[in-house]
């Protein structure tokens, strides 16, 4: 959709070209299993339920907006990744997607490792019992306090992101009398087919050390010479919400070429490579994500083939799914507040949340699905834009979708696939209260992150 420049930001109500949106679905009451968690169903009475509990009861007990996580689905997805990669590889859940102490416990119980990128995430992980040696610490500008915390707690690896950080981590480790296991994050010059803001392997961005001009090779040389570091491998991450494996193939080829150069120059075969995460999920029925076993097979074959060609021992592979595990397991439940038809354009459906609980549409132009979940309807479909209650024209939750034309204030609608980067990026814009996260399983629901209160807001405002 074309957006006109305006001092106040993009004007989202402009007329958009014919064919911009798909035709309405054949059945507005159907729930596509690609975008909904596995225990989400529609009852005979027409109400949607998750984990055996209807949305009306959930709304009455926990309020709206709220995030509801299908714990059965989360555990099944975590287990599928662990099984797909087997004992010869490591799966690190990317905590930035969504992290809480309950999530940490589920990951630990399902045999996954954890990737964190801040002191707060590390503290959460340790407080919930994740063994420190199963934690990787990321970040492009780790503070001295964060590095000290990570080394003192015994994290399994720190991913070095710059030349300054190589020296900084080595110095802190030595001062603590420790030798820290590290990987070096390299940017491999692969431009993933994703949004510019979440493509992370081309050279012009903030992450990693470029392969170009021998920078990554120099970083390896320095890391190998410092007593406080044990260099165990190379890390690469090419972006997020990726469906095409071609980018991973190019990245693996370039990382393996670096491993071969390290062997030839230093006589060392680094034992590990981390290919990052970024595998896409289905936000709409048009998305077609790969299954974990397909991804594991493809990545394994790519790395093995490249290592055989370079006459290298095949290193241990690590991957970092975050969105691919938690994203599809949750939906956000809203209550409809106002309905505003704009003749010849669309109908604006305002809900009791918005960009404070899901900023991805405004930030990344992300696409989502939406469904009427408190009842079924045989009414004709109407083209809608689901918007929030914030003072921004860009406060959009779902840009273009179809809902029944008899939609009314008080109806409950839900947006699926909101488990990743929604609660973790939530804000208090307009002093909104961040919603709770509720885990549902086998007919029981429990809060794992409580709803904020006005007292919480005032507690931080010291006047």
C-alpha cells in the first residue's frame, strides 16, 4: 500500500489499489491450523476455546486484552526442535522472542538451551533454574556489569560482537580467574529476504564482525591469543521470518570457508558453528513455514557437504529458534469497542489494546490474521482494519482482513500467532497497562505474567 509523507507520519487511510488484499475466505468461522495453536478449536456452540476453556470464560477471569499461551503447543514445538536436531546439535531458544520464568522452566524440562541478550534476561533464566552452562549470552554492546554477571554465573558461551568486546570479555574473565568459552559473530554478507529492520547479515548494520576485508579472520586471531578466552566457534545469523533456505546455504558455505582458513593459518579446527535462528512462522494462511525436521535435515546436509569439500571435520551445529517455537502458541484476545465504516474504503474496528501490546504491525509492516471468537456468524464478510485505542494513526493491529458484517461492540476477537515479540516489545504508551500472559493447558488456566496495574505505573514515578 502506498503511504503519503506527512509530518505526523504515514496516512494509513489512503485509498489503496485494487487487488491489494486477498478475496474473503470461504468460511469466516474456520480456524486455519497453520496460524492457530494446536488445542484451539471452535465448540459446537460456536465459541473458540484453547486448552479446553472457552474465550468468554477466559475474558471474564483475566480481562482483555490478554495473551493466552497454549502450553501443550509450546512444549510440543520445543520437543519437535529438540528431536529434529538430536544429540549431535544444540537448540538454543531465543529468549528475546518472549521470556518468563515459566517459559524457562518449560524449556529446561523439554531439554532446550537458552539464548539471552541482556542482564535482565540472564537474571530471569537463572532465577527459574536454567543451568548457566546451557545459556548463551548475545548482544552487540554488552555492558561491563552484564559481562561480569555472565562470566561469574558460568554461562556456557558468550557471543563476541566486536573487536572491543573481544578485549573486554578477555580482561574481565582473566580478572575473575576464569577462561570464558566464546564464539565470534560474523556478518556473512547474505541479505535475507525479510524486512530491512530484521535482516542482520548484510554488512551495513550493527551486528557482528564482517567477513569482508579479513576482519573476521583478524577477530579469530586475536581471540586465539588471549588467555581469558576459549574460542569454540563461529556464529552467524542472517535475519528473521525467513522461509527460504538458500540464504542459510550461502551463509554456511562462507562460515565453513572461514573455519578452513583458521585451520590453515592457526592449525586449529573450531568445533562449533551457530547458524542462528530466524525461521519463519505462519501469520496468515498464505505463509508456508518449514517443519523442524525439514530444517534440521537441510542445515545438516549443507554443513556436512561444505565441510567435506573443505576437508574439515563437521562441527557441532547450534540453532536458535525463538519465534518458531513460541510465536504460533499464543493469541491475543481483545474486546471490540467501536466500529466505524468508511464507505468505499474499509471498516475500522477498534479494540481495547493496540500498539502497546503489538507494535510489530507499526514497526515492521507485519501482517496478521484475526477472527471473531465469541460466536459464529453467517453474515457477509466485510473488509476491516483492526486498530487500537492509542493516539496514533499508525496504531494498527491487523491492516486488512475480513470479519462478519454483523460484528458488534462487546464481541471478542482474537489475533493468532502473537507469542513472539508482542509481550516482549509491549510498552506503556499512553500509560497503557501491559496485558497479562496466561498459560492454558488441559482445562486449567494460570497467569504466568500478571497484568500491570496503575499502582505499578505510579511505583516507578517517584514524583
